[in-house]
């Protein structure tokens, strides 16, 4: 039997389940720790209206009771606001603050009722709301709970949504009458928050949470302020900003080196998967490795050693990087053992796992889970820095009314 065909016996299942191609390599918690150390509690937030739309959903669902869940309200509000943004932005450059271009962009108003928008498949698979799950409680806008549906607005959260009382009233009418057409005027994600809302979000960034977390966010915001006020130049790990403590900078650099090691490890496994798909057979750890795999294994060893040389205190990160410095056979054994999903071990053979892709049509890299980041063309950041730092830069631009110009400049440069 080759890897390109499956021989089914009498016990074959009636249907073949869909298997998500995600290689975490059991590193998700380490990755999350390094992102948290970079900017505690930010989640995937990169512009202020992400917080506002999600919080409006929580507030309205709480007011309406059991008939509407937080997730339904927040997802529907986000879809409605993005639809409004597409109408306003028609014929202009695409703006990545708008989601759902394939599903909702050209919807007629009579198809955008709350009953339609509350459905899971109406809008996008991963709405922007999911990027706020960590940020809303961490920044004090909701009382901390395990899941979004259990969120309740805090006093600060109520204060924030009251700053858009007219919009709240329109949204509540729309949700309360689930077959009602959408409001004619609504603030889309392209509309900047009021100055009062921006000041309140900034205050929470600087003060919410424990002393260490709030200090790191304050320091990072001071750094972002300076970068915003003067054209950023290429930044190096050799030059720590005055605003960032040596401990914080060490965490940022260690995180970057770890992310680079992780990505090289994932690239190595992608190469291995491709090689096996071309051969149509399993790969023995005792056979001579193809040159591309050997070269990538050596690059991985160098990346991992660079992390180890920083002598960071994260024991699990050190363990993974130590595995990545092993000789090639032991290295592949360790990586495939961590995978076990797309590739798996059987003795000294590397075999296809349940999510093996014969065509290797897509990368299996998706270590960030549900957190989202704003892709950007600017290359002035130190190599591989946490995307939370880049997101904080964009959020800071938004809180000062500068985000639209920045995104337009990036679009033109891209």
C-alpha cells in the first residue's frame, strides 16, 4: 500500500472524518507564555473597535436575557458593522479591519436580519470577537470567566459602551426584533472611536491587572508612542529601547528566538512530509536523509542553540530547543514523536498519521490557536518579535487616530 492510496477492508468506516491539519508539537503553552510576556493580556486585539463591538454584544445580550447569547450578539454585531464598512468602502482599497468579504459584502439589507446573522456559518469561521477573549477580562472590561458566553460587563465595560449610546440603542432594536432590517446608520470598523473611548482603553491598558502586567503594557506603550511620533528605523536585538526593562527585553528576544526555532522545526516536518509523499513510502530513520532535510536540520540546530545561549528560564522551551540540537536521527525521532498527528513513529519508521497530506497542499503550521494578528508590510521590527508588539503598535496608532493613514501607506507600499 502506498501513501497515495488507502486499502479499505470490511471494517472500513462509512465516512472519512475531516482531520484538521495543525501541528502544535505540544508547544502551544510555551508560545502563549512568550506572547503574554511580550504584552500581557492583549490577546489578538490590534484596533479599538474590536473591543467595542464584542463588548456591545455582551452588554446587549445581558440586557435581553436568555433568548440571545453573548456569542450570537457579538458575532451578529460584528457582521453588521463589517457589512456597513463594505458599503462605505465600496470601490476603495480593501481594508483588513473588514472581515467576511466573500459572504456578506454584497448582501441586500433584507437578508441581514439578526435571525440570519446569529447563525454560526453566516459570517466568518473565526470572527474578530475571538481575538478579544483574553483582552476583555485582562483589561477589566468584563468580569473574568472561562468562556465568552459567561462574560458580564464590568463597571468600566458599561462605561465604554455608554460612550456609543445611540449605536447601542439601534443595535438593541435590531437584535430585539430578529427579522428587522439593519439600521441605516451604524459605525463600521473603519470609524474611529471617540476620544473619550480611546482614553478609557488607554487607561485600562496602562493600569488593569497586576503590577507586573500593567507595567509591561505601560512600558511597551511608551515605546510605541516614540515609534509613532518619529519614523521607525530598522530595529535590532542589540539595541534595547530605553522604555523597556532588561528583563522584559530578554523575554521578547527569547520569545523571538523560540518562535524562529519553532517555525524551522515545522518547516523541517513539512519537508519530511513532502519527501514521503514523493516516495510513496514510509521513511526509515536509518536511511540517508535527503540534502534538503539535512540542511534544514542543521539550520534548526543553529536556531535552537541561539535560543539556548540566551539562558532563558522557561524550562519547557529549553527542553524543546535542546531536542532540536540533537543529531539528525534523534532530532527527527523527537519531532515526529511530538507530532504524532500528521507524521507518526512505528519503531524506526516515520509513517503517515491521520492528517497526512499526500499533495502537501497546505502548511500544517498553525501554532497560534485562536489568537489573531494583523499582517503588516513594515519590516522595521527586530526579527521574529511577538506579533503582540506589532499589534500594540497598530492599536496605539488607532487610539491616536492615525491607523487609517498607516494602513493606507502600507497598502501603497505593499
